[in-house]
C-alpha cells in the first residue's frame, strides 16, 4: 500500500489550550497512568521512516534522557535535592515529563540509569510526539501535552495512509505551541525558568507567522516513508544549542574604533555591535541557567604583545552579573551533595572583565543558582533578543610598552553549554563546557 493524500480530517481537540476532552490525565496527574506497552519503540518506525529515524537518532531529542550532562544533573542534583526539600519534590518525577516522557507516563521514575538501557533511553521518541493531540490550559508548559496512544497517529499532513497505523491530520503539530509544552518551564516557585516558546511568541517572527518548526524542522523535497509520495517533508533535525552548524553566525559581530589614529599615550575607544538576525528567540535561550555567552576583545601590537580589554560598564541594575568576575556562586548545589556550608564554585570560569549575555537565576536565599527547579527569582535579562542589536564599548589606554604602528583588535563571541567550574565540580565531560566560537570581528588603529 502506498501513502496517498485523502480529504483533510482535523482532530477535535485543543489547538489554543482548550481543556482536554475524555478525562485524559495531563501534566503531573498523568504520572503512572500509562504503560510502556502503550507506545511503540522507535525501531518500529525505522523500517518505513528510515531517513527520518536516522535524523532523529542524531538529534538531541533522542538523547534527552541519555545525554551525559542531563544524566548528571538529574541523578546527582535534582533527584537528591527533591528527596531533601518538599518544595521541589515534584522534579524527581517531573523532569522525565520532557526528558523521558514514556517513563514518566509509565510511572517509572526515577528511571534506571542510561547504562541499563531501559525504555527511558528512548527519550523524546516518535510515538510520543505523534500521539500528542493538543495541550491543556492557556499556556503550553511543564509537559501539559495530551497524549492519546494507540493505532491512530497524529501528523501535520492531511489524510496520509499507512500500512502500519492510521493517520489523522492535526494542525497542532504545525504550531509553536506544540513545542512550548516542553520548551516552557515554570519552577516550583512560579518562575519561568525556560521560556523559549514565550520569547518567540513575544517577538517579530511569531507576528509574521514563522513557527518554531520552520527553523528547527526545515522542509525539503523528499518522502516521509519508503512507500511515500514525493513532496515537502519536515526534516527531523531539531538542531539548536548543541549543534555547531546552528550556532555558527547566529549572532553577527562587527567592530570599529571611534578614532583610527591614536597618540602613543592616548586612549582608544572600540565599539562592538552584536546583532541577532537569525534566532526567533533570545540568545541564549532554554537552559539559560547553564549557558555562557560572552564577548572577549583583545589588542595585539606590531611586536606581537597582546592585551585583553575589559568592557565599559553601562550602569544598569544587576550589571555585575553580566561582567565576568572572580566570585563564587551556585552554593545550593551543596544541598544535594550533602556539603554543609558549601562555599560554591567560581561563577563564570572565564577571565574577568568580559561582557556576559545572560539572565541570572536566584535560589530562595537570593544566591545565584544553576538549578532551575530551585529558582525563586530572576535577575536582569541581558540577553540578545530577536532582531536586537547590542553595542558594547571598550575604552583602552594604550600601554606605554605598546609598539608604535598598527594595533589589531579582535572581538570573539564565545559560547559554552555549561560553566566550566560547574562542569569540573560535577565531573561533566569536558565537551559540555568547551568554548565554541559563535562569531568574530576585527579592526585596527594606528599608534603614532
């Protein structure tokens, strides 16, 4: 049997957050209401959807539970913290609502460790996403998707016929709200600690009808299954913060001096412009508590001597968290680690004086935290919004030892998935905290 297009059928359920019908448990209430047997294994899909299956296998969706940092954060911090503090007890099961949803629905929480190769390792898999019919409530967040497993699979196309399952078109799968059910998260303290979907919805791309899938699941000519008819197929790439190709050039960087010629005992003023012309949400987004995006500017004279330039402060409230410094933070890791009066670890792990584009998270004691479940408040939001340009200034007194002639300046925008001091403390593989270059720019002055 071949796949063919049939008259459009729309699922009669929540596209705009209408409460789920049929008494289906949603969110925390769905814990333990299903079994693993209700969902097909991803391998069952691979025989027909071979190309899509291999795309998914390379994407973070297939590693949402097995990824090394997620495993360490969940088992070494979240689970242990949940067992000590009733306020955050829900994360012991709830983290799995987005990282291992079938294990969550089956009540298998905490799931076995990834090395035991349980079905939790399927992470966010085919049959989970394609059995979601809508979401409950007004705002998609904290896994408030509605899952209806069975022979009927939800899809973005009208009336596709399969030899293995029934298929129905569901317009919800084409919307950013579908993504928001996991890419928005509210902490137990009522704070938005993940808000990628909300950032997109407040930005220019949503207003123009651009959905999350348009950038993270781009369409290309092909077939969605071996026996399918040619047409536009959404590529199941889900490429984002872990994908170097997606990171490359995501923020444009330019720089210029205010004066091209400077006396040997004079002062150079360098301006750096950073433009988010690619991302439909703020940068960084998602796990903002972990991410490090920082700008480093260096000067090199004609003799090869180099200096690092500190950024000029702007004077806004909370700015101290956006300029790298030798200070400690993340003391609340000591709760899970059973370390009384834990002094914390170095906050930034990069040389002092660099501009950091971040939004700090604070625990109930007002200390900076990288544990989203323990976040009671947020600090200044100094990230780069969609189509926003930030300008940073570097005022530098030319050192007496600088050689006359041309001095070259280089600006590099770096990115880390996790702060290096935290990675070292928790023994996270080095690749997670390795700096990645987003973009760079160069300019020069003449010293006479």
